C-alpha cells in the first residue's frame, strides 16, 4: 500500500478563504496535496506536514481532530524567513474505521518518511497519536528518546484502560518489544500529577522537569530537547490566556513565546526525526488564537531546522578534530567524565561508559547532550544527574 492511500487532499480555497495569499508566503511555497496537483513528489523534501483527523480517544476534548486545517490557515500566511524551505504538505490522514486503523496509517507514514530522511510534522488530533508515532520507530528497529511537553505524565489510572490521550505513555512503557530508552517530561505541574507517578518516573530513571524549573532558565532546555528523537507537544501545557483552544487547559503553563523557543530548539537538533502537536480544539478556541500560535510554533521549528549545524558526535566522529575534548576526574569516583564541545556550534555532550557489546545498540544514547553548566559542575566534583541516569540504564 502506498502512503498516498491514507490521505485526503486539501482544499486550498477553503484554507485561504477570501484573503489572497502573498506570493512569497508559505502557502505558495509549500508543495501541498490538492485534487489539482496530486500527491507531492517527496524526493528532495526535508519536512512533511501531516494532519491527522483522529480524536476518538480524547477524553472530554472531542473536536480536536478538526484542528489541522485551522492551523494550516495561519501557517500558510507566514513567510519562510531567512531560509529556503523544501516542505511538502501531504494533507490529512483519514480517520480509519477503527482507531487502530488510524494508528496503522500514522505509523506507516512516519516510518516511510523517516526512512527517506524526511521529518514528519504531525498536527493532531489527540495526543494518543504519540503512541502511533512511537510505533513507527519499532518498524525502523530504532531505540529512541521521547520528550513530551505536557502538564501531566499521561500514565492513566493503571487499570487496564483502553488507550486514550491521558494514558498513552503507559501503553508505550508496557509495549513489547520496547524501543524506548528514555522519556523526558518538560513542564509538568505538580498539583496535576500524583506522587506515585513522580516516584515511578524516578525509579525508571526518566527525566521530569517542573514548569517553574523550566521557565526559570529556558536555555537549559536546549540540551534536554537535543536528546530527543521524537517530541510530543500537548497544547494544554500552554497557559489558557495564550492558548485557550483546549477543554483541559490550565491558567498556568508556558507562555506562547516560551513554547516557540522550545520548538526552535527542537528544530536545531540534528537528532530529532519527528514532532507532533496535539489537543488543539477549534471549538474552544477564541478568535482562533491557539491555531495561530501553533502555526507560529511550527514556523519556529522550520527556522531551527534550516539552521542545523550537523555536529552531533558519534563513536567514529567524537575523536575527530571537530570537537574539543575535556576529561574531568572526580574525587572518590572511579570513572572520569569525558566532555565534548563542538567547534562549530559550541554545544556540549558528555560520554557515558557503555559496555562494548552494547555500543552499537545504544549508538544514539551514550553521548548525552549537556550544557556548559554541567561541565562546570563536574569540575567541582558534582556528578551531573543526566550522566548518572544514563549510566544506571547501562548497568
């Protein structure tokens, strides 16, 4: 089956409405799937936009499956900025007869795009589609890190529930074979998360960051996001005043500008290979403000992507002349911690000792993105927490 069979074409006249799109706007530059032009040719494409009209597993937020075209309406009005885009819009994946049919279409499409070195940008739809995104990496046989920007962990009640947008993470954690190496939550709000869930995250050596901690120093988010293979962004993590289009929205959360900065960091990451935006509900939006914000967030992803430095180290590359190597010895600690600083971007990584027999399997995990601050901490005999968490997983 060709992936085109999963999609329905776009009605550009409906998206543009009565307004005329500027000839230099993204709506004129993106190669979109329409009845007139046919399905886009993917050769030479860097990024593919995918709408998913699926919300049957969204609790109390039905209607978010209508979001993709609302977001496109504003995205197509934006200009490409100081970069030349090579982007295709594949249209919307039709909701299948069963939700699992939609999941199959999503995972098959994403896997095919990643194989062809094309980054999917998914516009949902409900956040349980993150599970379908994850399943694409099973098809690829790739062990991955997930970063979720969310006010909760989406673990559910732990009672053999059917998958939904509030428990999809439990489905990922229990799925066999498991291809998840690390999960990171950015922006959880403590009063929305039970303490048992926090303890579980810690026992699994996952990274969780409270909203206040993230907002206090947003630059420290960059290496966290840089570790991700895929990102799932729940729009309810943004405060209601900036993104009202969600029934589960909270008065607290990220500001719109902070969300855009996080997504730009995602675009800059050489490692990231898919990203999704979920839970935008036009029925609860005010003046289509949320759709407009998500369109700008996607623009910032484009901006970051087209400024990538291609300097992520690996086993062969880390000892090349592209990096400055720092070796830190800590008192009363048997391991030295080796840091690498890119000469091209000034970004940092730290190497975590990995058994020789596992280095191929964990090729993308044992060189951990970090910040200069973590190098400074190691120089003061303070073992970086990220280093310890990954080290524990290799034992």
